[in-house]
């Protein structure tokens, strides 16, 4: 554990993120979030397909943004636009599924979350705490003993956190969470992406054939 902490202190966290996820992939991840916001705002005009429950409009729209981002992230991965793989995993209480993104070498794993501010990672939750074993000790109930997490390059936990209380994301933070209160390091993709687009002449990817009806089916089934 001490060795891992010392290594992260010596290594520049931003450079670590940049080495794990290429500039082009970071631009595409920004596209995923932006497209998700656009789709959620568009679909929110047709609310009947989601639920008969009465919900506050802002809560409903926030939930739709999460689902729409998940929708596009899966499409980008399935079509090979992003060089990542993913799993749909249940939380401990089995009442919510979350998307876990990782690369082929399993050098990182990543969750996508809503946040009120880029100052801190996502608020505590059972599944995020379970995934975030960065430089921690934890109790393994299967072996009935404490273990030190495998926190080398093959298992670094990242978060892609976005501000959801606006029509467009105010920030998209790609970072290494220290805990639920601070970051080892974080990059605001909203600020970085325009610079990368000019440098690499990248354009948003256009996915044909994914309309409101496809999103309705997605969110009704598992969104």
C-alpha cells in the first residue's frame, strides 16, 4: 500500500490520465456526453413513454441525461468508435445497473456520474466505493481477510463526471478520485476539447440511425 501511494505521489496524475486515454478518445468521450444531453433534452418533450409516475421535471431530465449518455457510450464502444469495452453491472442491492468502461488491457476502469461541481468526485455510493480501490486496503469477505488493492496500471479507477443541471454540460471531468471528497487529478474535457479539435482536426462522430425511438426502446428496457 505504501509503495502504491508513493508511486502516485511521484507520478503526475494528469499525465497518467493522458497516457491512459488518448487525446482523440477524450474528444470522443466529450461527444458522448454532449450527444447525451442533446438527446435527453429532445426526448424530454415526449415524457409518456418513460413512466406514469409523477416526477419533478428537473429530476426526470437528470435521469434521462444519464440514460442517454449510457446509450451513446454503448454505441460508441459497440461500433469500435471508442476503443473500449464495457459491462453492465448491478449494484449491491440489485435495484440499479451501472456502466463500467474499461480498455482491452484493463489498464483502467471507469464509471460515468452526475456531479454538482468539478471540485469533488461523485458523491459516495455503494458501487463507486466498491470500484474505487485506488491505493486502499479493503476487507475481502470471500477470504475473510484484509487485502491491499491491486492499484497498478491494470486496475486504476477513473470517473467521468458531468454537470447535469444545465442544458449543456458545464463541465466534464475525467479524473482519478482520491475519495469522494478530492481528486488525485482531473481534466475538464469541456475546456480541453476545443483545443484538441484544433490540434487534431477532429470532428464529432455522426452515428446514423439512432433516433428518439431507439432511445425510447433503450431507456424502457434498461436505461
